[in-house]
C-alpha cells in the first residue's frame, strides 16, 4: 500500500498501511527534507513518530509539530514535500 499525504486548509492527513495520522496545520512548526536516512534524531525518542519503510533507497521528510517529531521515509520525497509546503 502506498503512502498518501494530503493537506487542506485545516490539517495534514498521512495514511500508510493501518496508520491514519491527522495533524492540525496550526501545530506544524517546520517541514524539511533530509536525505540522511541513517541519522538519529536529537529529540526524545518518546516524541518521535516514524512513518514509512526504510527498505531500499529512501529519503526522509522531517515534520516537526509543537509536541511530536515525524520522520516520513519515502521514495516520493519531492511530491510529499510539495504537498506539505502548499
């Protein structure tokens, strides 16, 4: 199943496998691309949410919110980054 990331004027929706994550737009602090898939985060691991598969060559999108840090592993990094940046 492919990952689906959509954004409207109220929220971001991320659907992957059985996960259905909704993040209000006002909670988003930053969105950026990170191609170093093996880097660890400096954040408290309890606040880190990893989405996607690291199998094969993937890139990462880092989505920081007020209380969580989402790491999205994907082959479609440009498409997801464009969707989140609109």
